[in-house]
C-alpha cells in the first residue's frame, strides 16, 4: 500500500491577510504595522515566508502625542501611510543587518526649515535650537531605525522607530527597548512600516 504526501498551503488570516492585500506587500518581505488608537499603538513585525505573510513579533507602543495622520513640522503627529525603513542608529549596535550610525556628541537631526540639510543627519559642533541633538535622548535612541518620510521642507522631520520611554512621542513610533533590540537584529534593508488608525486601513497601503 503506497502513501502520498500532499503539501499543506497555509492560509493567511487576521492581520496577515489584511497586510497581504496591501500594495506594500508587493514591494518587500518585511513590514512593521502600526495600528494606533490615540497615542497608543499595536506594533507588529510581519515577514513573508514561502509566499505567506506571518506575524513574527507583536508589542504595544506609542505614536505621536497628536496621534497618526498628516504630519508637519508644527505637529507632534506620526505620518499616516507606508514608508520604507532606512538606516539604523543609536548609542550601541546590537548586531543590526542595516547600515548603522553611532550617535556622537556632534550628531544632529536637522529640523530647521531654513537649513539646506533639512530632515537629515549632520555632524556639527553646534546647530540651530530647532534641530534635534541626538545625544540628548539616550533612552529613546539607544536603538533606532529611520523612517524614510519626506514631504518637503516643513512637512515634518526626524521620524524614527525607536525605544519607548513610557510616553507618547513627538511623531515617532516607539516600542519597548527589548523589542527594539529584536527589531534591530531582525529587520533588513528593504523593509517597510505602515502607520494607520485601524487595522483594516493597512490594506489601503
């Protein structure tokens, strides 16, 4: 008597099924979803394995003190939509696969709308008071990954996925430090993040 084996094809359900329908899912095999309710958020890393999207890490976190929506330099709001993730940075490197920059006393993220280097990392001995001196935030930026958000000068600057300090952010997405360490080691180049206010909206991006 012979036996035959049939390949079981896993079917995506729940969050993974919604993500699988998104345009972003066609561009990458790693997506961080951020589903916000006010300033709190459910943050999940999903990966596509053997053609199927699966949840890998899920945690609670925070978004901007003005929630998720249209961002600008004058608002503490996390930008809604889908964005690629850029380089990693921080006060130490846990072993990321991403390009990594270590924060120095001269590291600034430029938020001054009159600066030609607006919305970029610059090494300077001093900078405008509008700019973010990265070394001033050793808890939040112990581990961090840049969210590649660009909406012109004044459209908002310095959006990152970083360590949580227990409070809403100025527009970034934050998760517990232990989870951020996992993200740093697991996320690779080409990954995306999708920020929304309801799980069903993920399919729109």
